């Protein structure tokens, strides 16, 4: 992760909190979000990490609409993360 000023314990707690936030009411969302968290989040830029965290704050129907492509986020950073989620085969 790009938080070089954070202790290992702070990073562990943050990752655990994000892992919990990836647990949604829809199994499909769980899989996509958790795979991104494990495989892409640690190496992502701080901007992309924050955008991913913002996506986790959305309600499931909104997030699902973004991932299905029936709606697109107006925020370019959110749109970038959604594109990564949908095109990476998570």
C-alpha cells in the first residue's frame, strides 16, 4: 500500500476494515471487490485506493449498476476503478 508513513499494524487494521466492507449483500459483488482488494489495491496509487474506498461506501444497487455498465460514475476516479473492476475479469 502507498501509506509509507503508516505502521504495519495500522495497515493491517485498514486492510481488515476494507475486507469487511467488501462483504456485501450480493455474492457477485463480494467476489469482484475482494479480488480487487487482494490483487490490485496494494499496488494501486493513493488516488485509486481512495476511489475504491469511495465505491465501497455506495449502496449495493448503485455499485451493481456501475459494474454492469447500466450506469456510469460521473467522478473520473470512480469511473477508472469501475473500469478496472469490470475489465480485469475479477
